[in-house]
C-alpha cells in the first residue's frame, strides 16, 4: 500500500504514536508499505509550532530533524500537477493544507491517512481513517 500521512498523523507518529489507531499503526509500520510525506506537512507543522499548537521540548528545527529520522519517509513532491489539481478541489471548509494534501494524494495515487472528518467524507479521495 502507498500511504500519504496527513500532517497530524505524521506529528502523532513522531511523538510516539499514542493517538494512532491500531490499524494505522500497523499500516505505517508495515515494511511492505511505502509511506509518503508532503512538504506541505512540514509547513503546516511549523505554523502549528509558531501558534503553540505543536509543543515540543526542542526547537522546531531539532524536532523536525528527529521527526524525519523517526520513520522511513518518501517525499511526495509539490509539483505543477499537484498545484493544478489543488485548484480543482473544493472542500466545505477550505483549508489550504488539506487541499494540497488531497491534491497530492490524487496526483500520486496515494491513500491519505487521516482523522480529519472533512477529508474522510470525500468519496473521490482514497483514505485510511484513524479511528
């Protein structure tokens, strides 16, 4: 399976995985699965850190360095195709991060791992719910 981690799933995983469901934990640790992260998630995490919604004992850069070595991740590049796909996506409550992650999942044919109810209700998006 090829999975794209939503920002919160990646952050939860980097912080020990206590908030992850058994199935999500099983899938992201399965060595047969490819796990992708979008640069958008790093951007979102940095904004969460600045707004004090992501609290760490380390500086953001030190936390990021640790988080990126926590698990083998492939980079889901932000490309022209992703930007074009994002322009066609409409969500009930538009969140640029969600739009870009959904577009990335569609362009690269990835399953988005998320707990976001707004994304889980999108029939046009392959998702793995964290339930």
